[in-house]
C-alpha cells in the first residue's frame, strides 16, 4: 500500500484518480470482498479499466501478485462486468480451432467494414483487419517448409488465434530465417488460442481448457521446439508440460550466435516499441535490442517513455476505446518519427492497435515484427555481399 506503483500505472497517469491506480483497485477489491461496498457498475468499471500491463508488479517492493488478484477478481465477477458485443464474439469465437479466421473474414467483407466504420467507436478496431487474402493464407498454411541444406532440426510455429490472419508476413519471414538457419518448419493447420485473452477477461476455466487442447495438439508433432510469436501468448504457453516452448526471437538469436547469416546495413534508423507482455511478463529485457543489433550499423530509436502501455491490452481497446486511444496517442508521441519510416513492435496486439493512428504521425510509417526486420536485411544466398556483414555475437 506504499503507492510506489502509482507513477508507473498508465491508467493512474491518464485519470489522476486513486481509484484508477493499483493501490486503489486493491482497496476496492478488499472492500467488495469484505462486503463494505457493493460490486456496482462504478466500482467494477474502475477495476476493469486495468490493462494488466504489470508495471506495478515490476516495481512493487512487497512483490504483491497484482496480476493474479485482478485475474481472479474478473473471474469471480465475470457475469457482472459489461463487455461489448464484439469482445464477447472474439472471446467465444477464439475457443474454436482457427476460430478468429472466420470472424476476420466476415468482418472484412465490404458491407461489414462499412458498418464497423460508421458504428460506435467500440467497433472501430484494427483487431479485425487482415493484410492478406484468404486464398493466399490457405495456400501458405497447406504444408511444411524444409531447409534446403545443413539441416539442424525441426521446429513448429504456434500462430495462435490471430497470427495467420493478421500477422501473416511475420510468419512467412520467420520461415525464411529459420530455413536459412537449417531448420525445417512445421505450421499445424489447426491451432487453438493460447488462452491469454480468456485468462485476463474472467474466463479462467476456458483458458485452462485451451491450454489442454494446445498440449494435445502440439505434443503429437515431435518437433524439437515450439516457437511462439506473441509475448502475450508466451506466458501461457510456457506452462505446457514436456514441450520445449520458446519465443521465436530467442530461438533465432541463439542460432545466430552459433552460425553465420549475412545481413545488409539498413538505409535508415528504426524505432522500437516493446510490449508490456515482453517487458513485464516474459522479462526478456535486452532480447529485442540483441536481435536487432545482429544487423550491422543499425540505429535504434527508443521511446522517451518505454514503460508506458500503448493501450491495446488484448480486447481492452474494444471495450474501452477512448481510454485506449488516449494512451496510444501518448505512446506514439513518445517517438521521433521524423527520422524513420519503420516502427518495430514485438507484439501483434500492439501493432494492430498502433496502426489505427500511426498515419497521423508519419503517413509512410510501417509497423513490423523484429523477425521481419531481420528477414528484410538478410542477404539471400548467391546474392553479392556489398555491405559489411557479421555473425551475431552479442
């Protein structure tokens, strides 16, 4: 109850209200538990505004398990916490194998897209955008991809509920890098959500069931490693038993430190956004910097407020769009986009959220995953090396 977390809480910074701080939310939860106040709409709203970024946990001297407290409260009062129709549809559809692909396909029909644009602000979300047509996606995920030579093993890519539809370029780029490193790549056609959306939105039983489904599907594959793309998925997936589950960035960095791939110098600096799930849940610290620095002479532009949450937080941007947009504007303002057209983001949820407003800061800006940045700078075999290149030996 010391309050050290308050300056690091994005909603406290936004509202400047004790009830929108970790300490205030814990006080509300205690009062509701002890039946001193009712779990009415106002109290539930203050608590549910929490983004689960866990900035508070990282600074707490008493190591209060704040994330678990919020998750458990949302689970206990799930039926009382109001959710938009769209977020309820996403939670329901994502329990099915490849369930969100169907939802995205429907949402991208011209008539539906027009309705979403004209509808309430809670429906105007980039979470329903897909950058590729359905036929191309289906063709790509029809088989496995083998390394041409010097085979070192086999990996399986976990694309989860959103990757195939909204992060297709990153997955394709990862295949290129992994094949170049000598790894056969398997992408199971039927995949389940990792359960993180449900875990943090009051559906803990459903989250546990999804974890079991993933365990059953992935353990059939006999791959050396299961690689995930989103740090938000990582925390859940690393609970899987008897499976070697790694962040795709960590795996690629480890291999680049052992073998040589040739990268070209970039022609401009790159801005770097690190997600809260990367910083506070996976706690991978320097991973993004180490991986990006495998490219020679790269210049990384940092945010002047790196710990500030961008406001995406799963489906929070749908349920509380005004709050999410306010935080997003503050986050985007923290970058100097006059120096670059490239923003590197490690989490698909953040990337989709930022795409909704990035053009206001630089209409030419492109948001890509760290793996995609590496793939762009990769010198293809038999292509002349005209730039200084080196093995990644951070």
